[in-house]
């Protein structure tokens, strides 16, 4: 069968590229292919509200099935693309199905890092899909000792959900603090204290050597020769871009699929968006590969606009959020290469922000329950505003004045 646009990937990037095409009056035939049995859905709630039974599965869907039918967006579910034939502009499915395209969008996302262990896989969990979240949620139906491997966003969000369901929770982290690759030490210490107050136990500088089975329990052996027993283990040790199809197709890849500012790959007829795409960010003057909803949505709009022959501004400020208990963390910008950072607000009152500077220019901000600072900070970053360090250090200075 022939399509004008084929989209591989049923996440938010893939779904929004199809939706945006129709919103921009694209009239060609569209096919979206997902390897899951669900309509395209939002992933962030999987480690938050959905995990604590606050949301129904249908509420995760980006659009209803009726919407896709009404807008003539064909969807193949539970199908996996095995090969891209760039010369013939075909994609071939594992079941042998073949479809031709004029434009192809790769929204393949990322794949989980898997821990190499020798025990059986019973009561070992990872979180990536709706089905994964449902399985983990079932753990909370009875009192259990749950060990979470990894103190990044996902690990801490799952820990918060488990505590809210009255579970006993231990978190093992290879580094010396939580979210060490994402936030400053003050913010790390703040979140560690919040979790400890709620009952989470942490083991830092802890590397897992192996996991063994003993009757119904798992026995985790770690680098200091200690062992930790658990009823269930949830592993969250990061992801990698899912680029196998792109590599086999001969597209340029390096920490993701390399794209230009229009989300085009080294093949002008193939686009890559979302977690799998490595794109040039004009504000930071460097390539970035981002794993965030905001990035997925922005790149979906860019790809759809380019396919539709429309122009769209491409300078975006990356941002991300995490909900843990009653705390909302929001991060904007990229802090890599910062020279100074300043904490503003009151940590003890659970409302503060961290401003990152490079050459007196604000390049990133992380806020805790501080919507006003987040809004101002995003604008200052986009404007590439210079702010003297002593002004930031003055807690009474009005940063909005730098927007004038």
C-alpha cells in the first residue's frame, strides 16, 4: 500500500506529527505504526498518577480512536517495522507487510538499559509502557519490600508512588546523590530529605554485582559484599536512543539519529523526532538529544511543518518536569558547562530555584514549587540575557526587570 507519510512510533512524538499534519491541512495519506496494542498515549503519568490508580488507561490516550478515523489517520498496532528500504522508499514489517512512503518519520523513541543478572525474571520490573506500569501497580496491592535500582527521575517517582501505597521502599544508587546528572547538590539533598521523611531508605555508591533467588525472595549482592533482600525489584537505570532501524538503513547516527534544524536526517525524505533524534539547538550552539515530552512535541510540529511546506521557528528552550509527593520540579535549559549557580528562595519552605550562569548569561534554571521563577527564567534563557552574579545573589532583586 502507498502512503504519503508513514510514521514509525506510537508515542507522543509520532502521534503529534500525524495530528499536526492534519491540523495544518495536509491532505495526503498518513499511516502510523506502533509496536504496542494501545492508541498513542502519554508516558509521564506511567510513573506518577497512573501508577497510583488515579487515572484510567483511556485517559492516557492523546486522541480517541474516533479522532484518527475522522481525520483519516490509519494506525497499525502491535506491528514492528523490520526494515527500511530507502532506494524503493518502502518499509517492511516483521509479518512481511510492505508499505511505500513519500516521507518517513522515525519516532522510535528510546529503549531501556537492562541490568545483566543471573536470577529468573519473576518479580523484576522495568517501566516503559502501560503494561509495565500496570504490572508494577499490581505490586502495591499487598505489603511488600520493594527495592528500586536507580535514583533518577523515574526511580524517585516510582518510590513516591510506592510510599503513597504504603510499601517498604529501598533505593540503590551507583552515584553519591539522587538525580546527580540532572540537578545541583542542594536540590539533590532537598529531594533525598523529602523521600527519607516519607520513609524511603537510600544506599548510595552502591553497584549491583548480581541478583540471586532464594525461595520467593530476591537477594541482591552489591559492591561492598553486603546483600539486600527484596520481594520485588524495579530497575530504572536510564535509556538509549532506539536507532537500530536508522543504522541498518544507513542514516547518519551519533548519540541518536542526526537531523538538521528541520528534523531531516541524512536522507531528505526521512525525518527523526523525539528521544531518538540528535538535533542542533541554535540557542546553545550545540547538538542535543533530549528525552522529554516538550522536545517530542516541538519536533513533531517542526517535522510536520516541513513536510507540509511551511516554516516554523526552531529555537526551543528544553524543559522537563517531575512530580514527587507534593513537590513539582521543573527544569528549563541546559546546565552543561555552567560556571556558577545561585540558589534563590527558601529551601526549608519547599519553594526555591537554582539559576545557572555561563559568562553572566542565564543558561538553565531548576525550580521547586516556584512557577513564577520558572516562567521568568525561561524567557531570560531564550533572550540570552546577561545577569551579573551579584544581582542573582541578591535575593531581593527583581529578575523580571531584565525582561524589559
